[in-house]
């Protein structure tokens, strides 16, 4: 119940990147520095072994080491620990068992490996994993490894007792509504927390009351690759949203302007114009400029910044200095890297 309460309260949960050396080996010092940054910035949770961490860590034997390093940094902290879980049922169950044994609170369940499975098979898969660890559902957009998941799937998924939250990340308003309506109509909106993963629409997701005529739901917080950068600012943005919700005051136009600026920044970092190919390198580039990462290297040597992407990042950093964490990190970088 404490896990559900904390998730329903609304948290900033960065999707944890992977720190590599120029030889594409795990850089443990900088991997720890990333976790320390997020924790000092006020993140309420960390999601490790997820898309932003690079799914290929499993093929390189890095899944367990990366989860262990983050767990060591999170230990004895009041923070929600989420492990990415993927693959077909045998692999997903194995990863769930490992995450549970390491001390993770929930598993973020990606269904990209089951692209052709029918809804009953997907639900059986989810139930098998839910028997091991509380589930954080995950609607990942198809362009980066997910699959389309209709309303009927989410309506059945919401009935799994050990589901504690759902990350909505299809980057699609119709599909976002499918999940929100499914949870609303399940009668479990006070048990299952909704989290935005729509990096292209973060603030609007958080500001919206989803009203389906007979019931309403809100998106409590975010589990986002975008929040792997400028995390301290994200914490302030979510706090501002919560104050607005509690006050009942009309939405100030300045919040919609801020939403536009965040989305513009995300376009530069996530590279949608090139099918999101520069998404993870874009996150790395911000962290490299701030000194936390040594480079933008990914496990796949072909995964690099797109042509013109660095210049786009220059543009948004100049245009929106109030969105960045540069000074916050500069004052603490030595302690992160210690």
C-alpha cells in the first residue's frame, strides 16, 4: 500500500541512462554519478534497465551490474526503485525475479518482444510477471520498440491485482486516452497510478483532468527519458502542477507556454524528425555538456547524434536557460564523481 500511495502522490522518475567509456565498456564511476545527480535533484524514483538505459545491456551482460549499481546508490533512501523488464515470458520472469531479489519495488513491463501476441497471451504474460513483482505497465511507442495496444488490452490489464501503475508513452493522444479511460472504467483509479511517458506532451499530460463523463482520472507524475536531463527543473515543474491542482485556480497561460518550451526542447533532444534515432545520444549530449558523462557513446556504434541535432540542442539551450540544470550540476559535480 505504501508503494501505491507514493506512486499516486506523483513522482519525478527519470529513466536512467547508461554511462560508457570510449571503448563502450561500463563506466561505473559515471554510472554512479548519474544516480547521485537524480537523487540530489529530488527525484522520487529511478527507472533502471529501461529503454533509456538501452535494451541491449542484456545482450552485453550488463543488466544485473547496472541494476546493482543503481540499487547501491538508492539503498536507505525513501525512493521508488523500478527495474525494466522485457522479453518473452521466460526471460521476463527471470528478470522480475532478479529485480525483486535485488530489492526493486516494481517492474516496468515492456511488451515489444511480443509484437504478434494476441491480447489473451499478453495478459497471461503480464499475470505471470505480476506474481513475482508489482507491475508498472508500459505503453511504449512502436517507433522505438513498442507495439500498439488497444483499449481492450488496457481494460483487462487494469484488472491484474498487482498492477500498481502504468506509464503512458505512445506519443499519441488517442492511445493515451485509451489507457486513461481503461483505468477510469476499471474502477481502480485510486489504486493504479498513471504516469506520463509522453516526452512530447509532458506538462499538458500532468495538467489535464481526463473526464469521461461518469468518472475522471489524472496523470500523477512522470517516468521519462526527458527527465534524465534537467531533473531539478522537472521536480519544480511537478510541484507547480500539484499546487495548481490543490488550489483549484484557473490554469495560467504561462503554464501552457512552459509546456510548449519543454516540448520544443524535447524535439531537439529526442530527434523526432529522424524517427527518434538520436534520442539516447541526445540525452547523453546534454549530460556530456554538463560533465556527468564523458561522451555520447551508445552500445550500438551506429547510434549517434543525427546531422544538425547538436545545433538544435544549442538552440534550445540558448532559448530556454530556465529549463536547464547547468548551475545546479556545476556546484555538485565533484561530489557526483567522487
